[in-house]
């Protein structure tokens, strides 16, 4: 058996405008954005760029080589494919790590810095570690060869397809493509689509889980039966943070529909890709339905955080009203003292006693305000909300 190539890839939403920015960076180490030229030059040098090409194959793409025998393809929609073309059975896992390290330690940091301006990536997404599918291309492998590879990686297979041109054996993280007489270009097209579909589905799953996490966080805020006045700012700040995260993620989700439509059209118009599309059982319509479902969930989450914010805004209004009442009491006390002096005619004159009298009144006013403020801070306010049965999913 001969192992010829190892592929890995990833996808995050981009456009042809950003592809042009990547091209400028890869070609000259420059950017029109307010980024540090020295850092750009360091990132570019670290990539060890060899030959650089700009092409069109359904979509615009960049492709460049490196002295490490790793070639990189970056498409206008953000799909990135890395190909390690110098692999062997004996060094297979080291060869996989070589491609993975280049992506994680060289390419990804460079692109992250290049796109570091503008709308931020929510921290909930930034923390997620991507697990890449690894595509291992073999030439004329026997059944025993494939079983040996499975025993060294997945230990079980999830899917298998065979015909006269190629075999595809899919595990969880590993895909084995046994090439009999198919061109490497066609196999690479299959890998590109498989990476896109897998990453698209993976992002939807992450958004589903984030919806659950943020919903529970909002729930914990709204579960407070009553809260102290001093805690209101803390809870409203939390809700503002959740609302910001929801808006950022909602923007990412709303971008996804156009990408899948374009990819679907290009894939289905590619006659050489027809057999591979049949292998993987692509279900673009199902992915589109899932995207719609996720959008509805985030609409619900957005409305839920808004209702929580309205609830606490109402409590803040109640606190403000009570604070005004407290100040009215203090003002009334001062007015009462002034009226008493008017009728008794015993208003203090400018003397030591008069000055002392003034400071006593000021202290009484200050102390009254502090006492009333402390009472307001410790006073508990009811958080009333509609209760739902959380067992219904």
C-alpha cells in the first residue's frame, strides 16, 4: 500500500473582498488596514511562501506552496484546504501533525491578525477548539491495509462505499480514500466539499449548544426570587453582556445561508463530482432546514434576553422611584426645620453656635441620605416572571 497525501481543512465565513486582502498579504506582506507592518512581515516570513497563484474554479481561490511539501488553498468563501504531499505509512501520524501544526501555529495566527479589526469573534466561539477531519489518500490498498489503518486510528468505521474507481471508508476524525483510478484533482474536489459540509454542520451544532448555555445563564438571572438593590447593576450588566454575544452570533448565523447555496450550485454543476456527492449522501436541503431551525432558536434567545432586561429595567425604575421618595423625606425635614425657625423667630445668627447649628443640620441630612440609601441597597425586590415547564424540549 502507498499513502500519497494527507489533507486537512477548515471553514469560517469570508468573502472575495477578504480574499483580496489575503492575496495582498501573501504577495507583499502588506495590508491597507491599520496593522503593524513589522508584525505582518513576521507572519508572512513564518509561512515560508513558495509559488503563489490566484485562480477561479467555481469560486476564486489562492494557492501557494511551501518548502515543507505542504500546499494551501484558500477560497473566497473562507474554505481552507492543506495538502501534505510527502507522506508514508511509517511516518503517517507525524505527517498529519506536520500539516496540523502548520495550520494552527503559522497560518491561523497570521489570518487571525489580518482580520483582527472590525466585529469581534464572540469569546464563546473563540474558546472552541476545532477538530479537523483528516483525509488519507491511499493507492490500491487491500482490505487488510485499510483495516490496519482503522485499527491504528478510529478502531471502527462509520461509513463505507466501494466502486471500480475508488473506495471511501469514513471514521469520525479520519477519512480513508483508496484511489484505484480516479484523478487526484477529483478526489481533492470531494475533500473540499466534505470539509465545507462538515464544518458547516459543526458550526450549527456549536450554535445550538451556545443557545443552550446562554439560555441557562439568562435563566439563572431570572430565577432570582428577589434581589437586593445593590445587586441590580450586576445583573443588568450580565444581561447586557449576553445580549451583545447574542447579536454577534446572530450576525454570523445570518451570513451562512448564502454560502451553502453557492456551494450547492457549484457542486451539483460539477459532473466529475457527481459520484463523490452520491458517496457522502449530501443533503444540502437538510442543512438549510437545520440552519433555519437554529435561526429560530436564536430569535427566541434574543427575545428572552430582551424580556429579562425589561424585567430588571422595571426594578431599576422602582428603585429610582423609592430613592426620589427618600430624598423628598430629607428635603421635607430640612424645610420643616426652616419653617420652625421662621415661626419661633429663633433662627441662629452668624456665630459659633450658628455655624455649629448649620453643620448639625448638614450632618443630619447627610446621615439620613446614607441610612435611606443603605436601606434601599439592602431592600429586596421581587422578580416576577412567567414560569415554563423546562422538561418540554
